[in-house]
C-alpha cells in the first residue's frame, strides 16, 4: 500500500473483485473525501454491492489497492469496522429482540459500556423517530421503520463513515422521503456517507459526488450537476407515439435534436430548448401521442453512457 | 424459522421431564420386563443403570445437533444475523466461539438436570458422576462443530434431514445407548468403534456408574478431543468461506 493517501477517507486504485471466473468489480479507481456524501449509481449487477462489501471489510479484495480510514481492510478489518456504520441492502435486525434491545445488543459487539449504549439508544431512537416503539418487538414494525432502526443501529458506534447499500429499495414514497430527510440530516452534521442506489432521484438528492457504475466498471465520475452537463443536454423532450405513428416515423426526427434515444415506450430528444424542439416537431407534422419537456437527469447520463435505462 | 427463546424455567422443566419420562417408561418399564427373564444381564445397576448414561450421551448429541443446524442456518441465510454481527469489529471466528460457548453452556445445564434425574432414580450414586458433565460438553461440542461446518456449506435446509436420517438416528440407536453392542455382529461393533457417540456414551457410563475402565477411558477421551478439534477447524474454515467471500 502506498503511504500517503491524501485526505481521502476511502481510496481505491485498480480495485478488483472476482468470484471464480466472474469479475464483479474491474479495476476501479475512486476517492471518498471526509464529509462528503458519495454515491455509486448503477443498475443491479453493476458491482456496487461488491465494492461496498470490500470497503466494509466483509469481502476480501481480489486485486488492486484499497484503504479505508488510512487502514488496510486485509489486515486491519477489526479496527476499520469499529469506525464504520453499515446499513445493508436487506434488513438483518434481530427479530427476537425489541427495538431498543436491538440497539443495546449491537452496542455490546463494539464493546460500548452499558450506560453509554443506553443513552445513545435514546438519542438514536429519537433521531429515527422510533422512540415510541422502543419496547415493541421488531416484527411488528413496518418496512420503513425497520429500515430506520437499521440506520439507528449503524450509528450506535458513532461511525466516521456510514455505508448505505440501496437504502430505500422496496419502500413506499412516504417512507423514502422520511429516510432521505434523516440521511440529509446526517450529512448536515458532517458525516461521510457512501450510498449505492439504482434510483437516480435518490442519487441526485443525496450525493455530492458520484460514480456511475456499469458492468463492473466506472463509466463516469462527478457531481450530479457536472455529470448532467457533461453527458446530457439541458433539457429532454420525451415523445410517445402510437404504433402506426411510430412506423411512419422513418428518420423524420433527424436533425431535430443533438441526440435521439429510442426506448421501447418513448423516444427521447436531447436538446437545450425542449419547447423549441417540440415546435419543430409540430412544424414537420409529425403525429405525436404525447409530449413532455423536462430537465435532464442522471437517468439521461446513464442512458447516454451505456445506451440502456437504469431501472428496467 | 427463527428459534423462539424459551423462558428459562420452562426449558429447565422440559430438561427434567424428558429424562424422567424416558427412564420411567424404558428403564423401569422395559427394564422390569428384562429383569424377569434374565435378572443379571445388566449387572447390579439393572437395565435402567445401563440405559440412563446411554440416554445422557444421546441427549448431548441431540441437543447439540438441534442447536447447530437450523438456528445456525437461520443466522447465516434467513435472518442474516451474522451479516449484521460481521459489520462490527467481530470476526467469523468470534461468532463460532460465541455459538460454541452458548451451546456448551446449554449442554452442561441440560446435562446437570439429567444427572439429577439419574440420581433420583439411584443410577448416579458416586461423585465421579459429576465428571460426566464436561464429557457431555465435549461430546456435544464435537457434534456441534461438525454440524456448523455442514450448515455453513448448505444452500438450503434439505441436507439436514439427510444428516438426521442417516447419521444422527443410526448413531442414536447403535452407539451402545439402548443395549450393549456385544449383542450385535462383530462388524457393527467395529463400525461403532469409529463413531463419536459410542465413545461419549462409554465414558459417561463409566463415570456415572463409578466403574470407569482406566485402560480404555484415555482412548475414548482422545477420540472425542480429536473429533472436536477437527470439527472446530472445519467449522472455522467453512464459516469464513461462507460469510467472508
């Protein structure tokens, strides 16, 4: 390992993970700086979780360099893990214990004294708005509440770095927004967050900087804004056609936009002025079922980088 | 699939009830019948004296087997508790030692109650019998370690029913638990010598009845120690391979 890791809290160079002949993570480079919230955006199977697991010392590095809080996961897993908080993709709470017991029991694993654990549990239950459910069995909680309890549990050791693996997958919109709000508060307090997600809105909301992963590699890196500026136009015109209209289209959209992306259900025209482009569509007498002008998003970045949509 | 924690008094009560019923039914019931036809077949302690320590050994195996199969698989796969624990400073080895510590504690608690029942039936009458408690722990932990290694290598729970049917049940019946192996053909006796429960039962019987054979006892003990040691290495490797991949 190289000596100077600069100010990066996590630093990866040519980081690689292979399972037999399958390469899950293929020589990726990235730096996570203290206090930032860093995202891994990509479809399922892109290598996000494998990368996460290596950072969390749950999976050995196959090749390349990785340092976490200036330590080596291969030899200092115990020390690193003492300073991490991990929110896994699937909840793994202890269903035989109450909400509060889950936190206090977990504190034992970090060797946190009982009195400290109790007062932290109080604070954390309030932070994730579960103080009224403290004495309830975990099994009686809703999906969103379980997720919040998992987050509270990950904070019990006051971690320097918190890892969220798909924090809101499977939650309803209301539960998602509540969770985002809590994550945002953590960020405000100066915590360093690593978030994996296949939801572009989540990445845009929460991440200061992110990498787009696809097929085990990093396709692009930057802030959400930078990525959109670099890989997309300002606006997108979304057109939907009926089957007959689509058949008669035959190249008539050419020259209307900087880039045209044909998806199964809609056609995207990348342009800096969506309304103007829509006018031109009408001038050409192209029959459209519906049209929508919107700002470009990370979804468009992903589409432009890979030619595929993020969530199929 | 999760194990529901029993209140301690209830599990202690069952720990008492089970051996009490077995010893009454088989020890006194069947034993009484046997005594009518051949009063000296089982020596001065009678059939119940033979059966009691045999059941004690079988109990150690069964308790350990139960505790080390579905509950372990649950914590690996279904409840994913180990994944949560591994996000803390603890390692797979810590998990293994913790599980074995708990199972060992449980074995010795249940074993102590069992011994009390044996004393009640006047089977265990010598202080030497107390030495069978660590043997219960050692025998049980031997099975535990092998089963944890097995559980860590399974993708579903189908394998357990095969182990129960083709390993645990035959051992339960043919380890000198219910009848002396001398009744069986030579081949069965030789096979039994290579199986773990037989050695546990022999040691426990000698200690409980107070007539330990000092010529064979070290070999029984050595077998159990090696059985546990190998299981420990296998369990350690299997858990690490499964959970830290």
